[in-house]
C-alpha cells in the first residue's frame, strides 16, 4: 500500500479516536497509540500500516512542535524563578528512578551493561506524552506544573549525556572521562547560548516580525524550530530539546501569539501522527516473551515516578496533594525509552536474549505507562483530594 492511502487510513483512525476520547472524556493520547497497535504490523492484527521513513519524519515533527509549544509557555524568567524546582526535582527523579532502573537491571540481568541501559529505559519520562496531556488538561498555569516541566528539562539534558555512555556500552567501547567532560561542555554551552539569546533578542525579533506577512512568518518560525532541532542533534542533544529552546527564545516576544495561533493546527496533526507511530512499534505478540520483565518493570516505572514526584514536591514546599499530582504527571514513558531500546537491540556487546527482547519490552512499557500515566493525570486532583484533602501549597 502506498504512502497516501496509508496516511488516509491513519487520519481516519486518529479522527475516530479523537471523537471517542471526547465522548469518554479522556485524553486521546492512549487512543492514538492504541490505533497504531491495532493497525500496525504486529500479530494478530492486519498490518495495514507499517513504519516507514516518511511516517517517522512526521512523528518527529510532531514531538518537535509539541516541545516548541511548551517552550513558548516556559520563558527564561519562568525558568530562573523555577531553578530550585529544576535542580531539586531533576536530582530526586534521577536518584530514585535511575537507581530503581539500575536495581531492576541488576535483578534481571546481573551486573553489566544491560543493567545500565535498563536504568535509562526506566528513568526517562516522555516529554511528548506529558506535554500533550498538560495541554489537554489545561494544567500549564498550575503552580506544581513548573516542577513537572523543570524535571522534564533536567531529564532531557541528562539523557543527552547518557546517550553517549549508552552507545559505548552497547558496542563494548570504553567511555572515557575526557569524552564525557567534552560532551557536558558542549551541552551546557548550547543551552546557555539559547538562554542568553532569549534574553537579548526578543526586541530584535519583534522589529523584524512586524514587516513579515502571515505566510512568511509561519515559514520563518518553522525554519527556526527545525533549525534549532537540527543544531541540538549536532550538539549531542535531542531534536525536541532544540525545539524547546526555540520556544523559550520566542516566549517573551510580541509575535509569540501570532506564531502559536498559525501553527496550532499543524501541531495537532503532527502530534497525532507521533502518537500513532508509537503504537506501530508496540508488538503485543511478544508479551509472552517479556511478561516477567514487564510485570516488574511497570511496577518500578510507575511506583518510582509517584514516589520521586512526591518527594520532590514536598522538598520544594508543595502540599501533599500537589506533590501527588507531580508524581502522576511524570509516569508516562515514551520516545527516549524506545530510542534507548533500539540502540540496545543493535549492541554487539550485549547478550543475545537482551537484544532480542528489549524493543518489545520497551514498546509494551510505553503503551502501559502512557495509558496509566494519562489516566492518573486526569484523575490526580480527585485522587489527591480523596487521599489528602484540599490542602494548599505550603510556604517555604
């Protein structure tokens, strides 16, 4: 089947799932992923849609635009005000979820590179899934959302550094201290340059934007977003992190609202494709091979985020209810979990059993945690009131 007929089927499927989501009053994210599973190549489904480079590219554009929109809401001033939340939330999250992932790896595979790669797979939340859910549930203005976003920013930077280590472990190459130091310097310099530009350039951008017509403004904005994503990849970061920084760069400009309005439809289209392509990579037929990994992995993945978010919230002065909301907001795993699993599947220095099963495990882990995570986010306030009452944020 050609690309256009496949795309037509995908659009019909995500449109139907959007309607179902509205009727059921739930986020469409897990429904988009489910549509990908049902129409994808895994047994026992018909396999009408197969992952291809064009679909992968559309999915990449989707998550890039999601993170760009997040950056538009997350200005430099907001980052500076939330720096304690970024450092505290990110550090607690890394210690608890990275540590639990490493412990799970030791339990399943013993001491070795497989355990380290499992730590990364368990640790990293999905910026794409969580960002879309925050938009869906109108949570961006909530106090505790700054802690959620700060933790995601910390994770994206941490995983950028981890990818270099993971690549070396997968192929049996020694990871040297100088190489890691150089990678850290590049990442810090890249992020610092964008944050400095977001402080100095807004007025310049506004003066230029006044003279640009709507069509050219859209093209200029897309050039900035995709160009920033490409630069981020060259610097060793992920493309979505570059898009996030591009959004921060424009967040304090007068032209921000125009860009947000003009790109909104494109963002929703590409984001739906992104979540659908998630589902294409989930092989339900492999459940029998990885169910023991999955049973322990799901408990560790969900429990670790709930505990880590709770502790980070309490340490930064949030109420018990708000801290619970932070934990529920970080449960979903996604794009980086799959990326690390695909990297591991090619790792010649890893055990054959691990390489054969890790992608299936990661895909099922993403499916379960994305569905549970979005559901918990939707019900977090109700659950929080039931567990802790309607307490307000405590003052530090």
